[in-house]
C-alpha cells in the first residue's frame, strides 16, 4: 500500500489507460474487419470516383433531363420472373429508340444476388429487360444507366416484390 500513500499511482494509471485505449482500438479494427460491409456503387463505380466526379454527374443529369423524360413502367416485381420496363421519350413525347441501357439489379444488404443486364428489347415504345428473376422476397435496388448519344443519366430506385403498382416509384420517376 506504500504506492498509494506515496502519490506515485498516477503514472501507472496513465500507462494503464494508454494501454487500454490501444487494445480497444485494435479490437475495434479486428471486429469491423469481420463485418460484411458492401461498397457503394450508386453510379456503377466506386464511391471515391463518384465523389470526385459529382459535379460532372449532376451536370450530365441536368443536360439529359432538358432533352428527355425517363419513366419506370413496371407494375410489379415478381420473384419467379417479370419484365422490367422503362420508357424514354423526348420532352415532346416522341419515343427515343436508339438509347443504350445497363440495368444493375441488387439487394440492399448483400451483393450475392447482383445482376448486370445490358441491351434491353425495344417494344411498344418501351425498353424491356426480359424475364428477370428476383430470388428473394423484399426490397430490390434497380440502378439504370441510360446513354443517348453524348447524353447520359443514372436512375436509381428501390422497389419491393411485395407491393403491386408502387405509386411512390411511379410518381418519383416522372420528371
């Protein structure tokens, strides 16, 4: 007990606190390394690239929206397969037939079910990605990239296999 009475306890307490902080920091790094963290790919690229090109992406979207109107037309996603449809028109309602589209379908929490689809069929003035299967019930991310000549746009929505005729998606997709 002489160490308590001598007033020399504080150096040991500080050393113990520094050691404790070091080990807690190391433990945090080890535990977060075990987590299944998925990288963001909102613009079909790494988030660092999207962040660096944020102004260019915003300008491209504005330029695209000044010329075209893009709409999500699918009534309901079905687990056993359905067509995902988008309509693309000029502002004066003429269908655009020469667009190139890439659709990425994914679950919000994991990349296990992620699919990339290209070259939809153009029929009845809509771009149709045929017979896409959604193997799990629930929320799905649909990220679309549209290119028309030099104009491009990303269009991301969250939709659900349990909801028929999702009004929030249809209204949000009308520009």
